[in-house]
């Protein structure tokens, strides 16, 4: 599988690159600045012992079969609108958890007019297959190749074939379990768990994840 990660130079993109490359996929990091993507790809490849390449976001979108989006929520609309044609027909995995930090309160979910970041992604990239996943998995844990993961990844989509492919990708990563989260409209509940986890992380000084019991 050829995987591209838009905004792949940030912590979450780098972490996903590590785990997806370790699982045997060809991974490309995208950036607004191709040279930054190349530098981060070289650093990651040498420190972890994987092979990852770097390109600008548009070229990365052209290159991949499955395109992960790991930019801040505020950047999603402009980025996807600018490369919409390169994303046509492809699977987009939206990892965005829209949130803000409020003094004295901590992390708080942002209201999204479309319902969720993933549904907003579908409004923009309307000819792509949108899947929502990985919002609750810590970047730090993903990026540490020696850390044994032990958590669930909830996957929401209205495209059953695309959902199946992303569930298989999750399954290919050691000790991550894919959980079918139903329709894309359920993504808002998954996205809103992330600010709760961020607040729990601060209290317990951990990188919290989630596990569904009873399956
Ligand atoms: N961090 C976590 O633990 C975590 C966990 C779960 C989900 N997430 C979600 O994953 C996404 C990425 O998180 P992150 O912590 O990696 O974020 P980040 O470091 O703030 O941003 C990731 C990358 O996005 C690009 N970017 C930043 N501003 C941009 C803009 N205005 N337009 C286009 N690209 C821009 C940057 O890449 P270039 O400068 O190279 O273009 C940056 O390296 C977020 O939506 C977050 O909600 C994060």
C-alpha cells in the first residue's frame, strides 16, 4: 500500500509514518515545504530504521493510494480545497480532532458546522472516499518504535470498502485493534474524545488511549 501523510512533518504524522512503515507500507510525508518533508523523512528513516520519503503536499497526494490528513483543524479546509483534484477517487483517512486550549479549563472540542472534521473533509473532497480514524492515538506513543501499543482505533465511514481497507491497515500495526465505529457521522463522538484524553494526560502525566470492552 502506498500511503501519503499530509502535514506529515508534525508529531501525529511522524508517528503514523513510523508505525505504517514498520508494518511494511511505502510511506510518503507531505508538507507545505518539500525540503522540510525531505529533512523529516531522512531523520525519521535513520533514527527508526525505516524508509520514508518526503514531498510537497500536492505531490504526496498524487503519489499515495491512501492519504492521511494530519494538519491542524484550522488548516484542513484550505489545504484540501487546494489539492482536491489530486485526491479524486482516493481513500482519505481523516485524523483531525478539532480542539482549542482554554486557560483554566484545558483542551475543549471545537464546534464544526459540518458535524465533524471528517464530514467537513467529505464536503470539500466530495469525490474521495472518506474514513475517520486514529484521533485517539497519541503521537508520542506512535513515534516511539520500542513502545508496545495496546489500544483500539475506532473507524467511521459510509464507504464499506474503504473502511475495510483502513481496518486492515490498523490491524497490520502490532497491538492496535480496529473497531468499526459505523457511519462517518459518528466521527464527531470519536473526535470529541481526544480533548478529554488530553486533559486526562495532563492530570495523570500519561499518554491515554481508549479500549472498547465487550467485543
Ligand atoms: N498530536 C497528537 O497526539 C494527536 C493525536 C491524535 C490526533 N491528532 C490530530 O492530528 C493532527 C495533527 O496533529 P499534530 O500534533 O501533528 O499537529 P501540528 O504539529 O500542529 O501540525 C502538523 C503539521 O501540519 C502542517 N501545518 C500546520 N499549519 C498548517 C497550515 N496552516 N496549513 C497547512 N499545513 C499546516 C505542518 O506541516 P508543514 O509546516 O511541514 O506543512 C505541521 O507539521 C491534528 O488535527 C490533531 O488534532 C493529534
